[in-house]
C-alpha cells in the first residue's frame, strides 16, 4: 500500500500583494473584488529575480529530513507539472535536479496532462512503480511546483494570482504512516474549454464543477471504506474559496472541513497546493494518528482527482 514517508514544502520569502500583481491591467473593480472576496486571494509568494525552477524544486526536496542519507534508495523522481511546458525547449530541470540532490541512479521524468491534479497522479504512479519493482526499501521522490512561465499564464489576469512555491513527497510502496487508502480520478473531456469545439464548455464546466468535485470526493471516501463525514480534513487546491463552500454544502460538511488557510497567504501554487496544505495541517496539529484525510484537486482538461490517506 502506497505511503507518504514525508512531505515538505518551500515558500519563497518574497510576498507580493494582489494589487501589485494586478497593477497595470486596468481591471474593473468588480473583477478585483471577485478575486478578493470570492476567490479569497490576498497575496502570493514569488521567487527573487534570477532564481530558477531548479532552485524552487531543490529547496523543497532538501527540506525532506528523511531524504538525507537515503539518496541511494530513491529509484524514481517524478515531477508533477500543471502545464506541459515549464521551461524553453529543450531545457529540463530534472537532470540538474538529480545531480544536485545526489540522485544520479534514479529514473527521472515528468507527469502532466492532469493539470493541477498532476501531483496526486504522480503519487499514485510512484506507488505503483515501487510495488512492481518489489524492493521494500526503494523510494520515489515526487516534486510539484512551477514558475509563472508561459505566455498563456502571463497574459491572463486570473493567472497572475498563481504563486511560486514547491512541495516534495518521499513515497514508499508500503509503510505505517500516511498510507494511501484510495485514489480516484475523473476526466470530463467534454467540459475541457481548451480542447472542445463547444463554445459553452467553460460555462458548463462551472455549472457542473460542484457536483463533479462532490462525486470524486464521495467515491474516494467510499473506496477507502470511510464516510465523507468521517474525514478529518480535506486538503484542496487553493482556488475559489466560494466554490469550496458550495462543495461543503453539497456534501453537508461544515466549511471548516476544507482547509483554506493558505489561500490568502500563498495563492494557487499549481500542483503543490494539497501537499503544502498537508504541511500546514501537520505543523498546526490538525492531524493525529489514525485520522483519515483527503487530498483533492481539479485541473484544466476537466480533471477531478481525490486521494484518501490515513495519518
């Protein structure tokens, strides 16, 4: 059974307030008000000028205390990317990352096409690979986090609220702590407003969003033989606070079940959100031994994924 040996994160020190991020866009006051009140954003973290994607990813990996001294046990390094392109072709951070982390013997590759849910896909894939290998001592390193790089991200005002941060997960095929009980993913290509010819895809995506998130959460809980109301916490991707409150009403859960504390603090950090929320929950004493909690994320391509874990 896949287990998370350790989860670590890295937050750049530079804090950029929302009004600075949106300066020069000449957005109507209603749009800014929506980002603040409905989405819940206040500020994001950004790297200093000159810092690289390699810096971003390596710092969260170096915060894994159990990685030190166990580098030779790491068989795979998986980079969970929200967007297919994170650097100009043919550059890739993976070879240099394995070099600086002393993971030269590991097989390294990227996992993408699940949008912001790619991190959960990477954890599931890491566990499956380790299980097939059959070495009980083998480990996999999952990394998530991106810079605001492509023009598509830079030119959309709503994408300016993406934060730059990273998360690292050390995964084993089995273990006593943070055992994965279920993983569910649902793809609705007919709602993908990037790939469909239907002009109403975005509108339909927004309309069905709550129901689809509720479905994937309920299914993951059922497969883990856990009632939705038995979940100690839901650790989400950090977008649209109002939409998470709708999901809670739909599932008849108290709003405090979904941990949204990081939304105003760090914004939306691509696929790293659920893992950074886990780190905050553990550091705040919100999870105790035996608690069942749920990672959940939705991504472009109309991907909805959830994973139930026992602490």
